[in-house]
């Protein structure tokens, strides 16, 4: 049941169905979500929105006057102060290290980096919406943290962004593309400063969204659902804002301006093609497109990560073939988060790469196609087992009694590493 209530009456556990107000009146890019933490609740109450529509079937309802509130959703208990101090101390040491570690070892640090980065980007994006001058220096430290994480484990940060639901779409996209850009730049053996600038470019590719007309309220909270002419203008608006900063390298400016161009000249805003496009623009087009394939819009369906790779390979004329090949080597033919069918008639999800054998990653099996039932999840390192177990293709989950793809991806990924840590 949908119910409009004043923002002042919002509580943890309520499901926000719609903000009553303009798209720029609140700090969230996703219009529908469950309020799971106090920071998010405080951000809504501090915004210019005065009322919201809640869905009482998906979250908590207002209690009748004088009654005790019901609790259909119980937010997780906060960690103890001692645990928070321990995590912060450990993270401070880990942030500066670049020694390779396992996926399980890096995930907690990657989560801490993502949270800090989200806060910085949130402040920068809101300032941009309010018409304030863009100060890139406030978000640039994020790049060094992401680069260090990628150096420690190439898949952990991107994998976490791909499999974690609790991220506003635009922040998640910016962080994901930044991580993909530094990983690809590292793979291409670019100079150190260029690698850093590629990460900064990834963070800022879509900064122009903040300068779209404030009357534009995108359907579903996704700016890609706006009229094409309006959405496409974010490229020129972002480029102008970055150029006005006055202190950014040309590499970052080029990535912002050209990341929607195609090698065959059928992109925008200038219909450039081939050698006219700088290297960084070709990289950005690949990283940006891959991540956008993973999230659906009114015009496109969300793809499995492996299906996104297949779609990009099939899109003739869109991408630089050599850079796309290097990108696939970076994320894997079956990237983390891909649902795959196994020769044993099991359904599994890719949870880690095998650096020596990218065609045989580490997977978590959790469903039997033969019995049509879930099974006790177990991990399989395909490159280190016998040849009887292998990936036969991208899995089709249609008709299976399973949660939606995004929720299932999070459940499998996080439970795999929680169970692994406890083993």
C-alpha cells in the first residue's frame, strides 16, 4: 500500500517509493529503496524534500496514533565501538599497502574505501547541483585508495560494487568505472601518473548529470531514462565544468568529452571516429559501457557480467578491438558476479578469478538444474580441479525459484566470503 507521509515521520525500515519534489531536491539518485541506516535517514530529512511516498508492503508502516510501532524490518545491529576502532586501524594500514592479497582479505578494506569515496562524491555532486564551483581536489584522494585496492587484488573492489545492492546507482557507477579504468590502465602498462588520472577520469565521467535542468525528474530515478537529447547533454555540461576547474590534465577532460563516442563515428557529441579518439576516450567508452550494461533502464535490460562482455564483443564498430581484448583479460571472460552453468548440471556464480587461467575462475555452486532445488553452496576452483567440471555457458535463470538477479548476486557473493572467512 502506498502512503504519503511528511519527511519528519520517516523511520528506519520504511521503503521509499517516491520523493515528492524535484530530482535535485534530495541527495539520492535511486528513487526507490529501503531505509536501512541512520545516515541515509538523516540525509533525507536534511534535504529539501518535505514529503515522501512509502510502500508499506515492502517496509515498515507508520504506527496508529498511540500505538507501538510495528517492526517488519529490523536493521542490523551496529558494530561495537571496539570493532569499529579495530577496523579503522587495520584499514589505515591496508590502504597504503600494495602487496597482493586474496579476494577475501581485500573485501573489508574495499568496503571501507567505497564508503569513504561515496561520502566525498556525495558532497561534490550536491555542491555541483547547487551551482557551486567544482573542486576536484576533494575527490582526487579517492583514486589513490582505489588504485591501491586494485593493485592488492584486481577483482575485489569492482566485484564488491557489482554484487552489493546498498549503493546509490550513480555513486556505484562512478566508483566501478574508476576501478575498471585504473585496472585497465595498469594492464596496458601506462605511466603511473596516467594510471592515476585514468582513475580520476572514471570518477568524473558523468559529473555533467549534476548540471542537467533541475526540472528534469528521470523516470525511476535513472537519468538514462530522460529524453535522449537531455541526457546526452551531460557530456558537454560535464566537460565544461571540468574545464572551468582550470587545473585538470587533458586526459581527464578528453575522457569526459569523448566517452560516448564510437570507433565507427556513430557516437556523440562530436561523432569522432578511429584515430581521432584519444586512448583514454577509447578506454573510458569500454569501462563505462560495461558497467552500464549491468544496470537496466527503461530502454535497456540489465545484463549478466558475462553477457555484457559478449554484447560488447558483438557490437561491431563500437570499441577499439585491442583495448577491448585487454579489458576482457582484466575482468575475465566470466567476470565476478556472472551466473554460469556447469557441466555437472549445477548453477554457480563466479566469485573470483584465476590469474593464470581466466577461462576457469573460482565459482560458488548453489543450485541443481537436475532437481530444480537449491543445494548447500560450495566453492569450486575450476582451474585446480579435474576436467569433468567446467563452465558450459552463461546460465539462464528464467523460471527458477530464485530471488531477482541483483539480490541473488549479493546473497551468493557475500555469503561465499563470509563462509570462507569462517571456514
